[in-house]
């Protein structure tokens, strides 16, 4: 036996969801994906379970993640009647949002 090899203990599982919950979450992910896919490149408002709200365009939806491009359109809608007086640092930012944290998605 090599004295330099450290034997690790088996990892202790501290949480494992019920198989019915896993199946339900997968069904929700599939449903939200089916709803989002036809609206790719459309301007939307997304509300999250924790109250966060984002506006942008749906770039892609895959494997439980909605990719939202935080566009200049969304930034200008909120506060300024014309172009913003300063560059928008988020104009080229894609935000990945986990589908089961979504509360609502609204077309704008």
C-alpha cells in the first residue's frame, strides 16, 4: 500500500429529491421550453420567483435554462423617452435564467 495515497470517504448525500418531484420538474421544464421556443427573438418581461424582473429578448431555451439578451430596447423603455444619454453596459449581455425559477413571462 502506498503511504502517499489518501483514501477518501464515500460522499455523504445530504439531499436527494423524491423521484416524483424530479419527474414533475422535468415536465415543467419541458412545458416552459415548449412555450418559450416559438417566441425566440421576441421582447419579453420575465419575473422570477424571488421578485427579480428582467426585460430583453429570448435568445435560446435549452436544458432548463432561458437565455435572455438584455437589450437596449428594454433599457430605453423604462426611463428615457429617447436614446439613453449614456451607453448601456448591458446592451450586449445574455443572462441565463433557470426555468424552474421563472414565475411569469410576458410578451412586450
